[in-house]
C-alpha cells in the first residue's frame, strides 16, 4: 500500500500542492481527478521522485520513501507513465521497452512475456520506430515500459488523453487485468469521467492543489463525480 501524508510541493516560490493525503491500496485503482492545473501531474512527479516536495511523507508498504530520486523510486517499485507518453520516437518499440531496464540489475534484464500478453500489438510492432506508432499504441508502449520493472505501484497520468475510443477500451481492459492480479497499487490520473468511473475503485478529488473530497465507487454515481468536478 502506498501512503501519502500531507505532501506539499512548490515550483520556485509558487506553492502548488498543499497537504495532500491519500492511500492507494494494492489490488485497487485509486483515481485522482480534478480540472486542468490543479496539480495532478505535480503530485505524480512528487510520488515518482521527479520533483522534490517541501513537506510530508510518502511510504510504501510501511517503508519511508522520503525524498528519493527518480531512480531510487523506480528501484523501490514505483513506476511512472508520464502524461504525453514520452516514447522515444527514433528508437524501436523493443529499444523503448529496454529503457525500462535502466534501474534493474543486469541479471534481471528481460522483457516479461506478460507485457506482450497485455499488449500483443507491441510484439507485432517490436521492430517499428516509436514515432511511427499511433497515439494509442504509444500509450500501450509507455505502460508496458513502466511494467518492465515489476512495480508495486503504477502511476498513470491521463492515459486516455488524445486516444481513439477503441484503444481507450483496450487500455481500460489492461488496467483492470493489472488490478485483478492483485500485486500492485494503481494510481490513475484521469479527466475522462466515463473511463475513470469504469476503472476506479475509489476517487481522490483535487481542487487548487488540495484533496477536497474522497469517494468510494460503490457509494457514488457517475453524476456525483461530474458534480464534484464542477463544484
Ligand atoms: N515546471 C513548472 N514550473 C512552474 N509551474 C509549473 C510547472 N509545472 C506545472 N506548473 C504549474 O503548476 C500547476 C499545476 O500543474 P500540473 O501540471 O501539476 O496540473 P495538472 O492537474 O496535471 O493539469 P493538467 O490537467 O492540465 O494536466 C499549474 O498552475 C501549472 O501551471
Ligand atoms: Mg497533468
């Protein structure tokens, strides 16, 4: 379980996150929602060691992860799929996947078969350049690359952004399969309400850098989520 306790973050002198707290249990999808600019990406950057936070604690399975670097966070089991995918366009699909090895010991450097089971299209396209893939295929590649390390926590930043509906469904199925494996906590940042509502077990609603409401999927409706975003 990932526990985030009163995390605050600044860019320069500008405060962005204020005392953000939530837990992300293993085997569940914790969905972070909020309008543009509330600080969702900043939160994932803090959790993945990509930006320092000013105060607060982050623990994984009870172990403090405080102020680790991105490489250390990856070694501890936190995988990050960035907003906009950040696939290397001139490298092949296989090479893009291999970049996921960077934080692993040399003996552990192989692409697990279950990555291709999840996204068979990547096996078909493994020699194609990342930049030649469609947006949806690139998103699948970015998720697959994050899974190479066998993470305990998977952070996904708006995986449906700019992606065709049929691929959105495939990504939804992949997230559900990963959740059902029961060996990782999934933190999903999402603005697509329908996708978020299908994927989530619970919701963390953000407003102006703060968590202002938490909702359980089984105790709310899709309309509650929309109303909550609009407030
Ligand atoms: N590197 C940066 N330097 C300064 N300010 C930044 C930086 N990155 C983001 N911000 C600001 O921090 C705030 C939160 O940005 P963030 O990207 O975390 O929001 P978000 O909720 O992910 O938005 P979106 O839905 O558009 O992806 C915004 O006001 C943004 O302009
Ligand atoms: Mg963002």
